[in-house]
């Protein structure tokens, strides 16, 4: 068994052992309190729970948190309420690292997929996005504005075989004041296995985050 397959199996087993997300959704709750299409609730702790009926008549369940920029997104079967899949997005609704976790009817993970993970040399992140968020919180970094977080699972090279993107977690923080170096953001690279800070660099926000700028301000 190759290294990538071992990593994949380990992640599936680890995700199966998690108690979150709930493996079943109370469909009666939706029909009792919803309007037939959606139910949107904000709880005293600041959590927002939005449940919508999609075009397949399955339930899409979104949870936003007041102290965490990660949004949990689940889908539940419209007939029996069983969990179908789960992924996470950043506060601007862009995928952090586009992946989906799929579940069988017993609530076990039957598939786990990240875009480009089938490429040779891909390395799955064992240092989780939540661990990275907790690390950034200790620095009192504003995690809801002027920031984006994303993951690369392998090194990328240009036409001359010069590496231009190393694998790991990237945290881009947009400047809030003008600088004199013709840049407007600071980027950080963290090891995807240990969370160690590997590099800090300056750059232009729009070059790295053309899909984020319109949403994260």
C-alpha cells in the first residue's frame, strides 16, 4: 500500500471516530418550525444554524460561529435524515481546501476527497484547520476580516522547474495601513503536518486572493 493510500485510510478512520457532525437530522424539526423551504436560527451563543431544502429535496445544513471563521456545511438525506456529506468553508464562503467527506448509512466515512489529492506526491494535511485557527487566535489576529486561509498539498513548479508554491497551509493577511514596499499583504506558510511556521513573505493581496477580495474586507 503506497503512502498516499495509507494517509487516506488514516484520515477516513479518524473522521469516522468523530462525533461531529451529527449523523442524523430531525426532519420533524424542519417541518414543524420551517416555512417549507428554510429555517434560519441564531442561538444565544451567537451560532447561526441555517437549514435549507435543496433541489433534490435533501437538507443542506450550515453552521456559522461567532468566535470561529469556519463554516460547517452538511447534507442530510431528505427521506431518512441520514448524514450524506460534510465539508468546511472559510467565512467568505470560499472552500478552505476543497474537500468533501462522504458517509454511509451507518455513519461511517466511506470516502474522503480533496481536489488534486489524486496527483502524485500529494500530502494530506494532518495538522487540521482548527489547530491552525487556535494557533492564530493566540496572536489576537482578526480572523473575520482581511484574511484568507488555504492549503496546497504538493509543491508546484514553473516551466523551468523552479518551485513557486510549496505545500502547506497558507495564511494571507491584508494590510490595513499603507506600506512603502509596494505590497499590501503578509503571507505565512505553515507545515501541513506539524503546524510549524516555515516562511513569512510580503506580496500583493489581489495576486493571491482574486476570489476572496470581493468578500473578505
